[in-house]
C-alpha cells in the first residue's frame, strides 16, 4: 500500500486510525515518529487519530498531529487524569468514566488470552477503587482493546493502525496486544518498516 492508496481508501468522515507503539523509542527514530504524525495529518482531511496516551511513540505521533490540528487526536486512557500534563489530544475518554456496558466489546475480545481475562474480571469486580494489581492491569488491557473495537455508543471502532514496534519482539506488551486485537477484528495495520517509506512522500 502507498500513501496515496491509504488516503484514497481511509480518509473519509468518521474514519478512526490508530497511531501508537512502544514506550521506549530509539533516539534516531524520535523525529521520524513526529514527522509521520505531522505528515499523515497534513495528507488527510477527515481521519481522527487515536492512541492510548502513553509516553514514547504515542506522544511523539500525537505531537506531530497536534502541530497540524490537535482536534484530530483522540486518546483513550485507563483512568481519569492519566498523564494529564503530557496529553496533547483534542479529546480524551477515560475508561473509568464509562459504564461497564460500554466496555462489552473490549471485554469480549480481551478474553482471547486467559491471563488477560483474569485481569479484566478483576477490574470489573473491583468496583470500589480498582487499586489492586490485577484490576490496574485490567484497565490497561481494556484500554488497549477498546481503542480497536470501540463501544456501542460514543467510541467508533478503528479502521486502520500505524505502529512503532521493537523489531526483535514486535508483539510484546500492550502494543502487541493491540496488534493482536487488530488481527482478530481484521483491522489492517503497518509498522515502521512500511510507514517510514512514506516520509519521503510527505
């Protein structure tokens, strides 16, 4: 897929595209992430870009988009106030502000991994303060699933994703989980091996 082909297929009203990746970014990649966020925002008109508000790739991508239009960035966070001082998005949705019924899709898809399901169950059952280790991890798992699948009300599902990964272990951690959810929901995505080639077209 080329940049032109991507724009023709995915730049439509209501389109949501993931821009995210690993927290640890190699020094020589940091500018590329910013430039891609800025470039893909400039190359499109309608797409809303979504991330999980994490440090590293999420923030660098988002800063690039924000340099064009911060209102085209949406972040979904595991709890209210998450990294508030570093949040450059025009809109933020914290999963602890949503009723459990809005998390149905995310809960269902997270069950592909039994260990994740235990964490999600802990989050659901810890109604008081969601402060135990399992429930906190469950919040992050749900956040990462929700970014892809959306909810039945206010959160639209994603249609595509761009990821920054560590090539020696690309499916590790929360980024790997998000990519696995994309696979399960047949949401196409690219990592930097492909999208970095587009920088010269931007």
